[in-house]
C-alpha cells in the first residue's frame, strides 16, 4: 500500500508528514498558521504544506483540524477553535478541487486520540480520554467497542469547552469560564500578561518557572486547574486512562508531578486511573490523521 500525508492544523503551526502504514514519519514539514483571521489564508498555507510533501506514492490526505468538525462532510461547523474565521470552512471541498486523492478531515484532538490508541500510550486500553493542551484544549474520547465518540452533532469530546470557572473569562466559542481559558498555552500567556504586563509566549512563561515569581504563580494555577479538570473527567467517564498531549506536554517536567499531587489530594477515588503523557507528544495529531485515511481506504 502507498503512503499518506497526515496534517495537524494547530493554532500556531500547521505540521505535516508523509506517513507509512506502520505510522512511521518518513518526511515532515511545518509552516506558521496564518494569523490574518482569514480562513482562505489558512487553507492556502495548508496547500503549501501538502505541496511540499505530495508525490506519486501518496494515496490520501488526512487532516486534523480544530473546531467542531463534521467528519462525514469534512467541514468545520459552528465553532472554529482558535483560528479566527474558521467556522463554516469547507476544508474537504477546497482540497478536493486541488488533489485527486482520498481526503478525510477530523477534529485535531480526535486524531491525536486515534494515534495514541493505535501505537501510543492508549494502545491496549479499553477506554481512555485524550486531552491536547496547546493553543486551545482539545479532547478525544475513545471506547474500544465503538471507537472515537463523535456525538449527535460532532461536538462530543469538546472538553476544552466544558466550564471550569462559572462566569469566568470569555472564550472565543461564546461561553464564559471554559477550561481552555485556564488550561492552555494561550491561557498561560494571557494570565502572565495580565499579572506582569509583559508579553511572553506560553513556553517562555513555563521556562521561567524557577526564576520568575509571577510565572510560578501562573503555572501553579494552570497545574491546579488541570488537576481539577482531570478529577471531573474521571468522574464523568471513569476511563482506564487519561492521556495528555499537545505542545504544553513538552514542558511537562515543570508541572507534571505537581499536577499528579493535586489530583491525588483532591480526588474521591482515583480508581488507579492511569494518567500518562502522549507517547508521540505533539506528533500524535499528524500520525492519527494519517491513520484516519488508512482506516477508510
Ligand atoms: C477547539 C477544539 C480543538 C481544540 C484544540 C478548541 O478551541 O474548539 O475543537 O480540538 O481547541 O485545538
């Protein structure tokens, strides 16, 4: 069988790779996601990523995209995640006009869960909840018998939009107090900016944890909120595992142990829940998007 292109459209970067049936990344490239607020610019960047990777051996393109995604039609529905102007974008139709191969579009966190269930931290588990912490907070719910839960309106697993702090910060989805307003790279960035008036990236704030008191307060709040959120996930789903991926996992040495401690101190019955980092870190979206294509070929 040929190879496929797997793409992960993130809030800051579009990562793409040529991936074989075993999930190996043979080649890869990455470009900044357009910040213009114009979905057409994002689609054009997406095409550039594909053009760099495509050749005669490619038999399909799998896309993981933020937002409520109708995976049957390959389009974004009412909520477009952290890309402005992304809602209602018909990704599949756009790509079908340019590329004569199978195209499958899925939610970005769902494809990350597909990857981790296939080859990663969730392999062999009967059920797990995947969360990706990056620009936003994505979620994927996997149950062995039925696979990924998509919901009645392709809104299942939108865990970043469950409410953590009622009447809290306004989210881009229109609600107030969504988890991703407190547990995401963007949240770390904006909370730090509010407290210190200095504009650092989420990663820079995390890196300053041991040298900057304000960064420590911001990251400790993030960690406590993440632990609190995991307690709720445990009580709602009682999964075998919770797997954490997304860009923020690359700084896990800074917050992981405190998160586990807060979880253990706050939870009623941990039920031996396995809380694990994603094996493929931030590559799980790309690999899972490729797997979504192999699944339909
Ligand atoms: C979007 C989700 C997405 C997540 C991570 C959220 O804002 O609503 O669909 O999975 O960000 O990108």
